[in-house]
C-alpha cells in the first residue's frame, strides 16, 4: 500500500492539512502488542513484497485502464512470499465481526474487501453508486464476498463530521442507507454541516434523531473513526478510495472488471490454501 499512485489515478489524494497518526514504534507483532503497533510492524516486514505485488495488480494504475490480471496458478502456494504478505495484511485489517453495522456479507465469506473512504471524495461516491451494487449482486449475495467499510476522513472537519455521523447511523442499524444517501451526490463543506447530516439521517430512516446527534458528537464515534484512520495510515493508505481484497491492494475508482479479477485471485488463493490443508478464516 506504500506505492504512490501516479497523478492520473482516479483517487482523491490526502489533503495537505490532514494529520497522519503518529507512527507506531517498531515492536514485533505479538499477542500482547497493541493493534496499531502490530499492523505497523507487519507493514514493515512485508512492505517490499507488497510494493512489488501492488505494481503487478492495481495500485498506481489509472482507473481508466482495464486492470485485468489473470489469477495465478500458484496463488495459494505455501512458499509464495507474495501470498504470505497478502495473508499478513488480511489478518491485520479484516475484522470479520458478526453484527458489524459497517459491513455487508457473511463474516465467514472467503473474500473480504476492506474499503478506506472519505465522504467528500468524488471517486468514493462513484464506487458506491456504480461498482458496489454490482459487487453486492454478484458476490455478496452469493456468499463469496464481504465488504467492510473504514472511515478514512482526509479533507478536514466536514469529512470527520460525516464519518462520525455515519458511525452514529450504524448504531441504529441505518449505516448503509445513510452511507448511500451521503454518496448520492458530491457533498462538501457546509453541505455536511450537522443539521444537514441530521436531515440526511432522517431520509435514511434513522428514527431517534436526538440519539443520532448525541452519538455523532460522542467519544465513541470519535474513537471509532480514529481507529479506522490509524489502521489506514499504518498500512500506508495515501488516497481515497483505497481497498484491500484479502490483503491485495487496489486503489481508485477502478472499473468493475478490476474488482472481479482481484476477487477471483483472492478466492483462488483461499481455495488453494484449503487444498494445502491450511484452515481458512
């Protein structure tokens, strides 16, 4: 994820005034290591491998390209360092928690797509409106894919406020409806003021709007958004939208075919691992 996309990649780059999380100390990952430090340590171990892998998959490619890549015949080979790197990132980032209000699909789906997005990002909106519905129909509804959303606000206070509001909507089971309402069109600045967010929450079916306001401005929302941000920064996310598909990096508003290809690779690797006697998640 550390490879920097070229200028024509269809992502929204990190704003100049965005404040990255403080870098974690270089502890080796272990059972007693804090999650953010464990992710940073994993990133240090596999950074070079992932950088090479990313160049071969999609990071840094223009979203105008096809992004096609055939699944590798040795995708699940036990001695494949590239696959090991993907597995490390997958373990560090995919949560697979039952009842996660920001997720779609079965917790035990063989493929997990983790999305880092900002509500002021036009390309994130494009993914939500154009690509995600097709992924849901083809893969989530058939049990192949799980989509886990991560709030990654990089464009200042309006983005942070919208991120917290989306989390608050999730506390009443309306995250996805609210998320889709936010991305129905590009909204920036004052369009994401608190009263406007409350209006959108009402449209999205959030019933207790007083609780919504309280949750949005509460410490739990702040902590949840910060956790997602720190995870993204720790693995080198620099722009939105950015994705991991079972640890495989994919950046930008890529065409549907790019997601289909990387999902096929991830599924083939999971099946190969099962064939090698390695338990899947």
